C-alpha cells in the first residue's frame, strides 16, 4: 500500500505543476474532512484551487466540471468511472467506495484496489497522500480521525488506522457511546439521536427525571460530563437507559456492547473534544447545506465554531421534529414494509438519517423495510433501510435500481441501505411500484 500511495502522490505532484486545480468532494464528514486535508496540503504547496462540495456526483455535476482544470475527486467518483472517462480533463480520484475498474486514464487511489485490503475512509487515504507529500502535514491526522468516525469505522482498528490514531495523539477511553461525552450529561442525553431514547431524546423534563432517579446531581452550575462519571454512576446510567430503550434482543443498536465502547478524545481548536461530537457537527453542517462553515471549522477557523454549533442545533431540532412528524402522520403500512412520505416537511438531506434512526430503534418490527421519501424541489429523495438486526433476503440496492429502471433517476447503495432520486411527478407511480413489487414478491415466494 505504501508504494501505491507514494506513486499516486508523486504522480499528482507532477501533474498539478502547471495546472489549475478543481476539487470536488462529498458533503458528509468523510468528504468534508478529505476536502480540508487537500485544501491545506495544496495551500502549503502554494497551489491555487477551486473547490465544490456536493451531495452526489450526478451527470449534471459532471457536466459542470471546469473544462480547463485538473479535477481531484474526494470520497466519490468510483461509481462514475464510465461517465468520467468521457471527459478530457485529467482526473485524480481518492475514494473508498466500491469500484468497478475500467480501462481509463483516470488516476485512482481506492483501497478496494490494494493487494492487501484494509478498511479505510477517504479522509484517511487523503491524509496518507498528504503526509507522503510532506511530513509537515502530519498535523492533519486529526481530520483523518474525524472522517473515520464520521463513517463509523472506529470499531475496526487495522494497522494503518492504528498508525494514524497514534500520529493524531488520540486518547481512547471506554464509556457510554452517547455524545458529546465532554459536555454536561443532561444536554448529551437530551440530544441523543443514536440511540433515540424514548422519553429522554428531545425531552428536557424526562432527562432531568432520569438523572434524579439515578441520583446524579449538578456539580456546581452544570451536570458532570460522561467522561467524568465514576464507575458506579456509569453503571446506573446504562441500566436506566437500557430500561428506557426497552432493550430486547432484536435491536442491534440497543445491545449493551453497542452502548459501551471507545470514546475518541482529540485535540481540536485547542480543546479536548469528543471526536464523535465534532464529526457530528461537520456532518450536520453538510446536511444543512452549510458546507462552507464545516470546511472553515476543519481548517481551524475559531469563529466558524460558533456558527457550526448554531447549525448543529438546528440540525438536531430538524431530526427531532422529523421523527415527531413521522410519528404523528399517516404512513403506508404493508405486510413487511412501511412507506413514510415526509413530502416538503422533512429535508431531503436528513431523510436518510431519519430512516437509519428508525431502523436502529425498536419502532418497527424486525425485518420491516423502511422506505422514506422527501421532496427536493422537483425531485424526491428516497432512502431505504431494514429494521432490526436481521439481514434481509431482499437487496435494497436492487429495489432502488428497479425503481430507477422503471421511472428514471439515479440510484445506488448497498444491500441494507440504499437510496434513489426520482422526479416529483412520479410520486404516485413510485408508491404503486413499491406496493406491486412487494405484493408480487409475497405471492411468488
Ligand atoms: O441517502 P441514503 O443515506 O439513503 O443512501 C444510502 C446509500 O445509498 C448510501 O451509501 C448512498 O451513497 C447510496 N446512494 C446512492 N445513490 C443515490 C442515493 C443513495 O448511491 N441516488
């Protein structure tokens, strides 16, 4: 792998010498931190560049690439090689999504192509290239950690990741995986979306009742933070939360092993922070379409912190109100599926997060396929997930591909989490198509 990284970074340095550069990156935490790593690296090389952060690499986005620039794609591109190969630009891709290699002039760094595969995110790959370019870039290792946490890879510590963790001076502490672990407990509980704790999330009174029940009192003006709890307090808290979660075997996110884990404490803007919290703030800015704030934050701009916190708060309120909207409004309930139509009441950028939260909670029966929809101007964003821990025998990716084969649009994803975008005019056709597909499959089973 080291050789591949070296060859890639040498080639990149050579090709950017006399070229204008345009970076395109994905709007999630991994994409934004990758963009920040590359921005800093190019800035230190005194190279000017333009940058765009996007939701998805659609044909429209590809057509909008500047014709006269070298393109660097971060955290996307692996699924669009055919379309990209038609461009005249020189293209570099750093990505960790699955890839079908085609013969082309595109320069690709993707860990799926390594001889010895290691699970790495795009920010980690970007960091490895950046550090190869200059040792000075070692200070960007924190951003690689944030990207890695954003893509929930922290349980899978491989050799390269371990090296990056050491370079970033991360402190790892065991604790309850509710965040921010560095902030007062009442706030952390009240805003906990994963897990969504009934009677606690979004409920200040319920939170205070729980803390009273387990005899945790304010120390001074505020409650203690999670990382400051002693063993006994932690035990009581875990038990109380398990009870609220109505813990049972079928909910994958609710297992004790998933509630307790490693907290990653990193130094960020001169403070010790819970990496999951910073990662969540960056993600929120992306989802709320304020990627410029997230990028500034990643680049160390202290004034961006306050702005990012405000966006984060709005995002959390959006999540809570989205969950409430879903709870209170009618849904199409099938035998083994549920269609949730958020229409224009839920942002298209958070519909996937809501579908994930519901799939991890115990709201729907194990194995139920959750199909969640939200408008985006003249389009509809659709996110699908499977409830509970059982592996579905249906591929949601196939389902989404079937939808776009019938209605047009763009689809993709994995067996258990997939999505698509269709035209808004096709709303009813989509619902009928899904119903038919499930009914037909039920009959043919
Ligand atoms: O957007 P959502 O979170 O529902 O996406 C689930 C998965 O499907 C993700 O891996 C996403 O990248 C993929 N997806 C895709 N093309 C789409 C929508 C989602 O590849 N049009």
